[in-house]
C-alpha cells in the first residue's frame, strides 16, 4: 500500500505537469471530455463507475484551460504595456489656454482651419530627440493639409525653431516648450466659437508617435477677404508720378508670380551674401545651421538686401525735387496697402519700400488694419511678416530700438503666424545689452 505522503506528492506532481500543459492541449482535453459526457450517443455506454471520473476530468481541464488562458492574456497585456512604454520616447502636456482653433473663409470660398497648440515636452530617453511631424487623428477632417509645423524652444535661449530647419532638439531628460500649428483646407464640424476636442499624433525623428487629446478653444471666424478688384491700368492714371509708382508695383507683381510664396521667394526682394548665391528673404534655401554659413550669420554686414524694383522706386523718390512730390509717393504706396486694390500679394514690397523711405510706422499701421488675417490665397499679411522675419535674421543692425518697438507692436495680439518675430526682437535686445556683434538669431527657424 502506498503511504499517504507519497500519494499526495504524486498528486501534486501530476497537477504540476497538467498545469504546465500548453493551452491548446488543455482546451482539446476539456472539449473531448465534455463531448463524452454530454453527447447522448457516447455518454450512454459510460459505466456509473467511470462517469464521476469523467465529470471530475471535465471540470478540472475546463478550469485549467480558463485559468491558463487568463494567465497568457495577462502576460501578453504586460508585454504589450512594456513595449508601449519603450516606444513612449517623450511625454506631451498641453497648455490648455494656449490651444486654439479658428476657421477662415478664403476669397475662393474655401475654408481653412488652423489649429495651434502649446505643449511642454519631456524627453524620456537617454539621447536628444527631434519632433518632426503632427497630424489630426480624431475627428477626421477631410481636406488638404496645408501645413504641419512643430517649433521647439532652444535649450539655451528663447528662440524657437524646427528640428528640420534649425536642428532644435530636446536634450535627454529635459523638458522644453513647443508649439504645433496645423492648417487644413476643410470644413469644421462645430461652430467657430465652440471648443473642438481633437486627438493629435506627434512623431519624433525615430518614427515613434505619441497621441494626445487636446481641447481647442474656438476663436471667432476671420472675415473672408473681398474679391480683388481688377488691376488698374497705368495708362489711365493722369498723374505722371503716381503712374511711375504704379508701374513699379505692377513690375513687382510680375516678379512675384515667377518667384513667389510657392517657391519660398518674395519677388525681386532677396538677400545677397558676399561670395555666395542669392536667396529669398523669407526662404529656407540658405541654411543658417550649415557650418560654412555660420560666419555669414554672425556678421549681418555681409548680407545685403537687394531688389531692382526697390532701387527704381528709391531712385524715383530721390529724383523728385519737392517735399510734396515725396509725400505723394508715400501716399500712393500707403493707398495700395489694401486687399481691394489688387496688390495684396506684394504688400511686402510696399512695406519694405516705405521702411526704406523712413515711414515704417505708417506702413505697419496700415498693414495691420487693412490686410486680412488668416488669408492664405494671396498671403498678403503673411508675406509682410515673412519679409520682416528675414530682415531681422539677416539685417537686424538696420533696426534701431524705435523700429524694433514698432515691429513688436505690429505683431502683438496677431492671430496670424508671426514667424517668432517677437522672440527674435527679444534676442536682439538682449544681444545689444551685452554689446555683442554676434547675431542673436542664428539657428532660428527661417520660415
């Protein structure tokens, strides 16, 4: 007779062996035993002595199969959570009051939705990461994505820039502020003054995407720009001085059509670097982060603003003898800073000319009051901002403290994307306090 202790040990070993059986085998045994018990044709031949053991086996293997399935499910879930945590290379914390959306109707009757959100981004890895793209996951907003821009503040300083153009990355273990701007040509699902809950997907330079739910506050819908009037014909203008100015403006329109926003240019207005190729004032074709260009960035005097149309206008202004004629030229230019005059897309040129003529304050005041915000068909106001951005990057010594104040007042409270102009002005002021000749904005985002 087998001792009781040995029977218990043998039973325990048997249960241990059964417990470690694969799930598929446990399920198969449980199904087979249950078929024998509950299928009438098979259970009729089972003796009364065997049936209790079959019931015991059916219950045992069914319970073991269920427990085994739950155990494997828990293991899979823990493994999935671990792999998910490894992919979470950064953490996003939305800044609620700085998350806003708006919808602007364009002159072609299309609607452009702009989403702007500020975050605090923490790098959870042991190395630097760059944020490269953003997308709307929920709700679906059908339409063309016009822009998805992520700007991150530099680790040292207040300048914002992108990972692609300015090499702005988040150091290991650090937390930095960032701003996401997405523009979609589509129709919003809620009214413009209502909050819009959106799930965003932000991707780093290793392809890891983090999802974050953001409640965007609605802003009032920008008014639609009026239809642009038929361009005036110079031969119908009786005043010869006004005719000359209009001819220069229309020459700039032709240049902008050939080298405009679509290619990163601003018509005839461009920066020339000594010994280097030309580039548009607002364009990205010259990379300020390239080592061979660092000396140029640090010495704005080698960067020269050039435009044959601008030179023609300045020559006309210098040639007229009377102050009344000079005032007339200024008045003609100011009068054309208007969306209904046909010169909306070359507003940058008019503002640039007025700046060179000593009337920057009047030009900026007229541009802010007369040019529509959020308009991205002609890019009137946006082109003005892009030009000012380029001048502050490459020609900042040309702006004294008064002019910096005027530009800062111009961009203050503006819902239009301002190309981080306020941050550039703050950096310029700080640099001047130190008496430095180095550019404070090298590495700034150049859009």
